[in-house]
C-alpha cells in the first residue's frame, strides 16, 4: 500500500475514533443523572438540595421575578435530574453589570451594604430582594433566608484564570467592588476571600474581567467563581 493511501486511511480511522468518543461522551453526559458532584448554584432560600429537588415544580416563576436577571434554567449539562430547575448565573453583559450608586465610594457602601445593594443599578448579581422566594408557590425557596448568616455559595478564586496570578498587580477589581469587604489583596498582590464575610452575592464574578480577555479559550470560568456549597457559612 502506498504511503499517501496509508496516511489517508489513518486519518479516516482517527476521525471515526474521535467522533465515536465524542458521541460516547455526550451520551454519558446525558446519562449523568446528577450532573456530576457539584449541585447547581441555587437561588437564595433553599433548605437543602434534596428538599429543593423534591419541592420545585419547574414553574419558572422565580426566574421571571428576578429583577437582576441572574436566574436561568438548568440544562442537560447540569444532569437530567436538574433540567428546568433554576440555577444562578452572574454572567451578564458588561453594560448591565453591577454599578454602585453614583458618587458613593466603597467605604460608604460598606458602612450599610444591604440597602446600598438594593439601590445599586445594573444586573448580574443578587441584591437579596427575595422576590424569587416570594414568587415560589411551593416553598422550595424560603423568604426567611438571611444573607448575614447564610450564603448562596462561596466565592472561590481560580488562579488559572485570575489575572493577578498571571501578572503581578494585574487586577484587583473584585476586592475593590465587593460591598462586604470579603476580598483583600495579599502581599503577592493577589485576591484572597474571607468566607466569614462572603454571602455569595456574585458581584465579584460579575465584574471580574478575566473571561472577557479569555473568551477565545471558550471557558465559562472567571478569576473568581461562586461555587455551590453544602457547608454552613463560617461565622
Ligand atoms: S434574591 Fe432577588 S436578586 Fe437574588 S436571585 Fe432572588 S430575585 Fe434575584
Ligand atoms: S477581578 Fe478577577 S482577575 Fe481581577 S483580581 Fe479579582 S479574580 Fe482576579
Ligand atoms: S460573592 Fe464576591 S462580591 Fe459578594 S460578598 Fe462574596 S466575595 Fe464579596
């Protein structure tokens, strides 16, 4: 067999192999009923993931009620069991990002963060208005959620995507914008989250510029990401 025929044959075999792997991967993903180890990041007010899955009727009312447009539907990627249940996404268009009240500096915002958050403009973060829970007809989301003692999820810095880990002092936006002073900059000029102060509002993930620089890599990860956790918020 001549060389060009051989290389064409190996090319075709390789392509078939890759297609088979892709198809198998997709099927396995669909069959991954729970969608992996991490539960989706839920709106505030769930009692537990088990209680939520047993009571949410996928009516979409919470999604329609959210004034900050952060509630989206789970899809196949989140696992069959979660399809059409609500999860949070803090990735809104830059023009709709969190904006502090005009003329207010960070110190003024943090002296009274919760009312300031409710009056802030923009979308893509949680202001704890609890309109989602108020609209829930089954009690899957509870209005009694208190962001001073509980959290939606935990802000976690990802050194792979955080610009400050790539370039000394390259960015400190999350620390400057967190209304709860939950992020500080260490001596290496990198951000560090204090879980005792973080409530998972999502502002840091919303304003983090790292994925807009890296969209060519096709990642949804930002330099800081709010991750669902079953742990109690440390007090
Ligand atoms: S508390 Fe308000 S801003 Fe937060 S998810 Fe619910 S409706 Fe949206
Ligand atoms: S805003 Fe994003 S890139 Fe900037 S320091 Fe924070 S996590 Fe890193
Ligand atoms: S989610 Fe981010 S912005 Fe919100 S309190 Fe936590 S660290 Fe601060």
